[in-house]
C-alpha cells in the first residue's frame, strides 16, 4: 500500500529509482505503474493533499471518441484500465463509480453533420467500431430532450464518467510508492550523465530518473532542468447544479457541438461547462472564478445557452439560484497540437515528461502513466512515440491544433 506523509526532518529518502514531481492523477498513476515495475518510486507534491489542483476541478469523464489514431489508442487503453480498475490495482472492493453512460455530440450545422460522417468512418477504421452516427430523428428517439433543430449526432455508449477521487486513491492504495506532501521541488540537479537528484524544501533525493508531472506547473518544473516545454495554460470553469429534477438522470454526457456547451447528470443535478476563449495565464495555486460564467450557460437568451439543443434547460434556468450552484475553475495545460507529452527528454538523460493532456488528463492519465513506465524501464522507444516531446522540434513533425477541445 502506498505511503502518504508530510516528511519530518530525516524522513525524506536519500535515494530513489524514480522521483515524480506532481501528485495529481497523472503523477499518481505514473507512480503506480513505476512501483509495479519494481522501481523504488517517490512522489513529491507541494500541496497539502494529492489531487487538489486541476484533478479536483475536472468533470471526471472519459471517452474514446477522438480524432487521431494516437489519441484513440491512448484513451481506449485508459478506459480498459478503468473498466477493470479493481483487478488492475489489486483491491477487490475498490469502486471508482465507473459509469459508461455514453457521450453524445449533436449539431444543427450541415457542414458539421458531414464532418461527423467522415469522422465516424475514420474512427471505425481505427477500431472504434461502436461509435454510432445518428440523424436528427434517430437522435431524438434515443434522447428525447434534444430539440427539433438537431440534424445529426454521434454517440458512443462506452464513454462516460467516474469518481476521480476514488480512482486517484485507488492507485495510491494499490501501489508501493511513497507520496510526500508539502514537499516542493526547488531544483533538478544534473551532472555529466544527466539527472542526478531532486532538491526539495525538505531535503535532496538522489536518483537518475525524474518525471515532470506537475500539471499547470510542469513548465516551471521543467525549467529547473533547463527545459522549455511548449505548453500554454488556459482557465476552464466547471459549474455544478446541485439539484435539478428536470435533468434526465440516464442521459449521456451531451455536447452542443456548434457552441461547445456541455452537460452531464451528476447526483441530483448536473455538471456544465464551455471552453470560452481566454488569454493564456501563469500557473496559479488558486484559480479565480468568473461569476458571469454560470449566468450564460442556462440563460435561454444567451447564444451559449445549454437549452439551445437540450430543451429542458430553458425551463431549468428559472429554477437556478446561487445557493443551488457551485462554480469552480482550473487550468488546462495545452500543447500546440492538443496532444500530451509522454516520454523522455532527449537533451537531459533521465528526465521524463508526462503532461500537457489539454483537458484530458483524467481520461488519458492511466494509460499515459503505463506508457511512460515502459520508456523508463527501456521497453519502449521514443523514435515511434506519437506523444514524444521531440515531435515539436523535428522538421517532419508537422502538427495542427484542433479547432475544438472539450
């Protein structure tokens, strides 16, 4: 079982096979797989608890419906881990509330409908054969809350959501790693061979393998080793409607693909969100919220109203008040192509990076941690790695940022 503690003087280990900087879901899942591979693994987390920054602000979802074969394979691998989580972590009674209740994208745009057809065909060729393409009438029969203007939808029943707190601590309990809280990495020491140690506010840990998995702070941590990561931070909000009897509780995660507004059932209410355009930010320990955000989503007069396609929200908006909502915000760490960085750093031997999931760390982190472990133990090569850090410096590695990210 993993050990979590705030180290007193002399309690920080002097050495480790792997030191992971960052205790969110990406760092913790990486620690699980490294420890399972027989490596003495240490996680240093500067905050007072694990998973309290970006991880805690997520919508806790998973999906395999992506556009690139690499993303589809990564997310499908994670879903396989999550679907058999108790068996993977070796704890029979662990329950992460794995709910494959579906992901539904809907549109009123003929061009988008055409793109759906092409995308679903491509997903089928990538092995994701359970994605369904629906016309408007078919979608309304399956999901009666949809409005008459919907002309096309795509749906996968195997996508859904889970309880990220239980998932994170399931990885902790199932591992043999050590997790040190209130332990800030202040230096990555290198010598002629590469990484040599991590210096923290509580002491120095010697080791030849260091993993940068610090979420929004990954760029700053990588700079400790002289590495600039190609990442950008954008603030994203999550609105929780605590109680709303109008929300169809058996509905899938539903996305208005024309506006980017999404919602899903949660408890007696729902979670909602939208990726509004914002300026890049510096990493923050406390991400402030914009209280104009919850006003726009349920308001029928707003161009981003959730009721535009999911009609019940037009009535539900009259029932919402400040005491019935909870607004929070976190920072997504984006790469130029919106795909994560998972792998070694070519210029600093022993330095590995696992970050930049562009809002998909919950769903991609488990498989990402497994894959990074394969690089660390020498069972995978970076030369054929679609998530390599080096893809941004190779002339042949041309990439194009996705127009929409949910």
